[in-house]
């Protein structure tokens, strides 16, 4: 069997963080729901069950959890960009997509969400985004 790419999905990671710029939002943690999709190159060593080159989704989720739960964010965009940066650090990542929902952010909506995407072909745009935040 010949594989080139694999996709890891981390679905509905429910965390609590300080998110928003209103005084109440700065003082009380709120729920966020994070969905991550990582497209990465599959190597022969991974197919041979060798963990040295594998993309470890547990490590990624632990880093995301730590960053989000210990962080404080004025804008949802900053939170999404930070999580995307964590997800795109491994050298085999070709593309990544992160969506963060902020439940009950609007009175008559279930949630508000923002999605950012990363492409290894466009690394410079992610660096610029990081500097702008």
C-alpha cells in the first residue's frame, strides 16, 4: 500500500480560558470548543510502525490545552492563530485547519466561530500573522 498523506482530526476539544475584552470576560473563564485538522506527510518509517517520525497528536493536544487554559486572549482570532501555530510546528505538516467556537457569544446564536488555515507552501503568511497579533 502506498500512502502519501494522512489527516488527523481532533474534534470538539472543550476547554476554558479567558477570552474577550469586556471586563466580565477578563475576570471569568469561558468555554471554547476547538476543532483541529492536520494533514501531514506519511513516511515509510511510520508505516513500519516506528514512532520516531510520527506526528504525535497527544503531544499536540497537550500543548494546545496548556496554552489555551493558561492563556488570556482579547480576540478569538489571536487564540485561533496561536493554536494553529502549535499544530503546524512538526516538519511533516503540509496543511492544518483550526476552528474555535465561542459558545453563547451572541444572544441568539449557539456560538461564534473562526477558522484559520495553514499551508506549508505559504509559511511566510503565518509568520506575518503571528507578528501582527
